[in-house]
C-alpha cells in the first residue's frame, strides 16, 4: 500500500482507512469509519439531486458537517450519521 492507498477516500480526511474483515483475513476499506462513508454517500446523493431551495439548505448543512469531520482528532469521534442507512 502507498500512503494514498491507506488514507480515507473522503476529501479532507487524513485518517487511515479501517480494516474490513473478509473471510479469514482483513482488507483495507475505503474510509476511516462510518461517518466518512455516510458523508460521501449523502454528498453524492445531493450532488445528483435536482436543484431546489431545500437542496441549497441541505448543501449548507453538509458543509457544516464537513467542517465537523475535518476537525476530529480520531475517526471514532463521530459515529455513523443518523438516518443515512436506517433500514
């Protein structure tokens, strides 16, 4: 792995990716934890959405969340984002 291969895939995050157990071993994931993975999922969904006044408000909120995530000292300081993957 190179330095960029073991760094979280979310823009602005410098944490190492978490290891994902698969079968009898572990492989590197793409993100440092569920918060970054959820953030990227939400960001992609909003980017693909039709422009509306509500979308503009959501994008503003997303920037606040980006600042929160970028300010963490540890990947687990923020857990999974509520409501993103609730069944």
